[in-house]
């Protein structure tokens, strides 16, 4: 099953951030996600982990002073998040 999940996301990863409710390129979507996460997370500085991060919403808390880490079945996504978090 893990291979099926990996194969699915391998096919989706190039375009998933273009989805209207997922990608962070559109300012209203970015703001909505940022506000939601801010309400749900403890105040910064706190460490958070984004499991199944994909290209990740955890970039938003990282920008707000959180220690954000992502973990995904796709190693390229893990690499992206490790770079993001320093």
C-alpha cells in the first residue's frame, strides 16, 4: 500500500500546489491557511511537525517563528522541509 501512496503523490506533486484550496501562491488562500494555523497552534516559538507534509503548509508557521519540520513518504519533500527549517 505504501508504494501505491508514493506512486499517487509522485504523480500529483508537480501540480498539487496549483489546486485552489491547497497552494500558497494566491494571497487570499495563503492568508486563510495562516490564520487557521495560528488559531490551532500554540504561540511561537514552538516546535511543530507536519506529517505527510508534501510541499507543505508548514512554511507558514516557519515564517511566523515556529520550528517547523516536515515528514513525508517522498524524500524530496523531506529535503525541502529540512532546508526550510534550517
